[in-house]
């Protein structure tokens, strides 16, 4: 064994010893989830207004903006008896093919009502290809919960303005 071989052995052992004292970088995934960045683009969601109506008006701008052609929107006219969104039209069918989707966020930027949002959910695994096509029923989220806090009373200003001294050098009345 020559001298350079011994140096390589010590170098390899130093890496091994250094890694023995560093903390592990693995996490217990299903129980502990890694936080994502605020700009992370994950699974799509269709939002609702506070009154429960869908924000999607069926304009198909998201489908036109999608470079991967992963979004299919079938619009229909609304009737006065059945209202689904505040506009004249709504989306009867709204499908996103997550196999084709590249999660670029163009659909989110093109939406005039803010109906489609890429959330922070990154758990996207499927057993077959058909279940990777997400329909409108799976995309819609519940409307936001109403604020249950008690409204506060507006305090009486009283002599609030009387405590302000007049400005010196200004116009006196």
C-alpha cells in the first residue's frame, strides 16, 4: 500500500465520520409533511362565492390559455330557475387532465373571475389514467364559511376633535 492510497482512505473515512454527526434530512412523510413555498403550484381548485354560487362563468379562457391543452370547458346558458354562477353562462363540464397539465399557472392568470386556483396540494398519485382526469365535482370546493365573530360597536367620538390644538401660523377662524 502506497502513501497516496492511505490519504484516500483517510479522506473517505472523514466523509463517513462527518455524516455520522450531521442530523438526518429525511422526514416521516405521511405523518409529517414538508411545507411548500408560497409560490408553489399544485392541484387545481374551482372556487365559489360566499353565497355558494360558482365563480366560473364558462368563458373558456383558461382552456385557451393552457399550452398543454389539458383543460376542457363546456359552457351552457343559465335559466332563472337554476342559477349556478352570477354570469349569463356557467360550465356544465369542467375537466382537467392532470397527465397533460404542466402546472404552469396560465389558466389561473387568464381567469377573469379568479375561479381556478392552483393550491398547495402536491399529493397527485393515481392507479389508472382515467382517474387523473379531474371533473368539476372534484374541483369545486365548499364556499367560504361566514364570519361568526360578533360585530363590534363603533365608539362614540365624543370630544375627540376638541383635544387637537389649533395650528400656529395658520388661518384662525
